[in-house]
C-alpha cells in the first residue's frame, strides 16, 4: 500500500495526502452514533483533474473511495466501511459563477454553505440560496446530493429540486457533465435533456464524485417576517400545513415540538417565514397566511403567537442557531436524527410515535418537520442529543434511532440519508425490481465496486 | 377568595356609562351601552366581552373607581368568551409562570423592582440609581398581564405568591419596607389591582417616576436640558394609575424636553397592540400602531419615550423606521445628566 500512498502524494502533493494515524482516526467518524471505521488514506484534491487521477488509480487498484463534503451528515455515510481512500473535497471550494439574471450559482463541490452565504451577501445582496439548518461548514454539494432541504424549501422544494447541473467524475475516472452545462456554456437547468442527475442523487456517494454543482438562487427580499402558529392538537396540523403552504407565499414552513423550554412542551409550533419587497407586500402576505387558517383561529383551537419584532429575530436566522444549542444539551456534543420523508397527513402519527420512542428509550429529544414544496411532503425529524463520553447514553440514542427508522418505514415514510443499517431496512421494503435496477446501474458506473462500498448493499 | 370589589349598584345608577361610551375600540351609543352594561352585570354574554381590546382604559374613565374592566375580564373568563385562542393562553401561562428559582437576597434601599425584565437591569446605573439594589425574575412577576387573557384566576393564584416572595426573599430580612416599581404594571398591580381583589400588599410601593422626579430635583445642577421634542407612549397599565401621569410632565420639564399635544396621548393614548395581536386581530393592531406612530411623527418627535419594556420591544422597529429614537424614560433622564448610555 506504500506505493499507493506515494502515487496519491504525487497527484495532490505531500501536504494533502495522508496515511497517518491522526488523520485516519479523525476521518473514521462523524458526529452521530455510528461506529468508527478507519480509512487507509485521506486525500484532499484541488482540481477535477486530480480527482480523475485519484479515481483512475483507485479503480485500477480496486481501492474503495469515499467522497466527503463537510463530514456533517451524522448518519455515518462518509465513514469508509471497507477502508480505502476518503476523498475530502474541502479544497475544491471556489465559487465559480453567479448569474444574477437567471439566478443560479456554480460552485466547486467543496464550497460551503457559509462561504456562499457570505459571498452572496457581499457581492449579490439581492440573491440568496436555500440554507439548510446545518453548521456553515456543511457543503452545498453534499447537501444537494443527499436530497437536503432548507430555508427556501416551502418555495423551492428539496435542494435537489433546486439543482441546475453537475460535473461528476465517474468511478472509472471519466468526467461527465449533467444538465444544460453538457451542451451550453450556461448552467441554467437540468432540462430539456434526459435527466441523468438521478444517477448521482441520493446514492450516498456510491456512483461517482461530484466536482462542480450549479444551484438555483432566489430573491433576497429586504423585508422579512415570521409568524408562528400554535396548537395543541396534532390532528389539525396536516390541514394547517396544507392551508398555509397552499397560499404559496411562504419561503419556509417548519414545525417544532420540544419538551424544553417548558412553555413549548405539549404544543405544536409552525414557523412560517416569508419575505417581501415592501411593508405593504409583507402585510398582504401575512394576511393571506392568516386568512388561510382562520377556521382554526375562529374555533380558538390555534392561533399565532404574539411576538414583538425583537423576539422574532432568532426565528429569522438561517441557519437556526437554536439547533446548535439543542445539539449539545446533554453536553458531550453528540447529536443525530432521523429525517423521515413522508406525506404531511402522517404528521399526527409521526408525532405520537416519536414521543413513544423517546419515552421508551429515555432520550433527550426534539421533534419537528420541514415542509417541502407547497405541502407536497415533509421531512419529519426525530433528533436525539447524547453525551458522546457516556457509552450508555450513546447506546440509548442508537437504539432510539434504529427504532425510529423502523417506525418511519412502517408508517409509510422513508428515512432520509439513512445509515447503512437503515439502508438495509429500506431495501427490505423496496419493490425488488427497483433495487435490482439500482444494482444494475451501479455495476455499469462502478464495475469494480469501489465507490463507498457497504452502502445501499444488502450484505 | 379574593373576590372582586365591585358594586353593581354604582354602575346601574351611572347615567353616562363612560366605560363604554369613551371606549376607543367599541362603537356604541348610550342606549345600547346601558343595555350591554346590564348584561355584563347580570353575567350574560355581551358584544363588549367579544370586542373589548383589553386596553384597561375604562378603569381610568370610570368616575367611581368601580372597576368596570376587571368585571369585563371576570365575565370573559366565567362565560369562556376567550378573547385569545386556547393554546396561546395555555402557552403564555406556562411561559410566564414562576420558575421557583428565587433565593434569599440582602437588598438595600432604594430597591428597584424590574419585574419579569432582568434584561433591563443595565438601565439601573449612574447618578440616578446610586446605591440601588435590583430584583427581577419570574418569581416576582406581578402577573397583571392576565387581564388581557381573560384569566383573573391566574392573577388570584399567582399575585399573592409574588407579593410573599418579594417580602420574604428580599425585604423582610433586609429591613426594607418599600420597592420602586420600574414598570407601570407592577405599580398598578400592587396599588390598584391587588386592593380591588382584596389581596394584601405589606410593603410600600413607589412609582419609578416619583423616584426619578425626586432624584432629578436633587441632581438639578447636573442637568443639561435635552431640548428635544418627545412623544410619550403611555402603557395600558398606566390606565390603572392615572394619578402618576403628572410625574411624566414634571420629569420632561426638569430635563428640558417638550411633549406637544397629540391626538393619541394622555386619556386618548393608544396601546402598543401586542396583546391585540394575541387576540389575532391583526388589522386592528396595524391600524392602532400606524395611527399612533403617525401621530408621534406629526409632532416631529425626536424621541419616543417608553415606560413599558413590552411597548418598547413592540414599537422600537417602527419608531426607528420613522426616524425617531426609542428610549426608556430612565435612559432619557441619564442623557440629560450627561451620562453615556453605553458605559
């Protein structure tokens, strides 16, 4: 393996390839509950060409490759289950192009959410992208590739729906472009061509390495507000979401249910964020949103929290800083969640069962749901905080997550960015020909099975 | 226990029905006002119970101090007219509840009661408050806000406990027998609301403005007149204690600011509208706020002066957008004394 290391050094330089125990330790784990798995090498390429050279080497030598963005997925997807190379993309972090008129940006795959947010604020203040509730170091590409969602998802859907194009290095080392950029100098859309992006989205890095990505940008409006609908009847929440999202003015709709602080316990809160170009427009949008749920206000079973502007500030943040507080509530910095993608009518059941799981395992929990599109579905999250230094606490969280994955599937939802064991649970429930097709596609793209092996596999 | 001291005969004999006729939020003629008043006295439903904006003003308008507003709130609760949606009320009750974190603390006079607003303790500084102790937190919250939520029951349950806490955790062992209320709400709760419900208050209560007036006279040689026009945002709770209003004028005179006549000031003041939003009456809240801020702007006010922290939080942004500076009364006094607000 020493010659592999030397070859990696010759591709990226000695500062950016390592087989040292420190790096191997660091890259063996993420912030979640999955057991560490050490890589043999860690490599940080700077260019697409270097990625191609690495992939050719790995393919020739049949060495597993695990692409990694911010390493913040929490479900262990960037752990090298079968050793090999972790391909850390963070050096490929340039923002290549912003098209103000057609509202898109092209970035390298290691560009982070925080970088793009800061860049747009400085150079294109009238534009913004959909920011996930993740630390700013999370990468844009990583979040799109796992079907993430964020602060504009009520308007634009999954982050995958906001994808305009990709540059990908295949497991065999060829580079391909997906979307309009394959045919035009513009990265304006994935259409009207055959949409090949699906070969790389949601595959947990098992089909290729994204090196560039274009995503849609949206107006960054000067006036912004949030209204928070409160009820204590989960049964009405699907209809409330249906009504609020149906108005089609919200940028983001986020439900949250948490036992702490005490005033939140037992209630379902729905944050509805929206923006406007004038105060008048903002008021109009607020009135439309309120009117949509007037039935419940008139019945006195729900209403909007009376929050002065000063108290709204933290609900207007993107990403929300309160999540970082929850993530360390048990101290020890452990935090993982199941994001169940499911139809909104499952909200009451998802909520009740979430409470049951949390109670059964005595875990510190926070529940919530980000609404995707105009109420087309939701990412219902079951977040569990744990103390990483407390083995019993980690175990409790692990079991709660496992139960939650099972419960989500049983209800008719699908766990998002599922851990390898949860991927197996999904495969077991999947229409068998679908899984067969996945394997056939994978075999074509990755004949030697080097891409993130151990994921989307039965054994 | 803690029955409202209300005399129905006084209202029945009242010919002017000022409580309703002068209401800024209910449009009603004298004949109907008398009918609605009778319904309220008899414990029957009335449009007043549904349309009341809970601005407290009828407590001020009543020439007999017969507590028409407390009775309206009493009836709203008894008849479950629910001015605010149920989950919002329940959530607020939890949010503002005592957390049981109070610990005994030695204090020395002057003791400034900051109520539920410990974040404003930084305002207690400089020459005005030399040697002052502050007390604050959920365990000494005056709980007057439940008048907005048709929840006199919460006041009955919590206010006596808060009074006990102030006495037993702070005053008794410190040999202090009076507190200065930073906020109109506390002063109104201890001097007017508590007696109306027969709740005993064993300590003396001083209004912040009485204290400031006294201190400004003592510091008169240090005052540099501010020489600006101000608008005063009179809070709803001041309707319970209109006798304190003269101190506002006295303070303004002492520090050299002008409070021009405005349409929506003094007895015609408009509330900040936060609680009207709790009632989900957004259009009314917008209308009130706009009328109020327009009125302030019309007199070219440089400062919008607040007593109530909630009014400040609610109106700050709007006031700033219109080019005025929102400021608490004590901070404005400190400017007049040449003190920096930022240390």
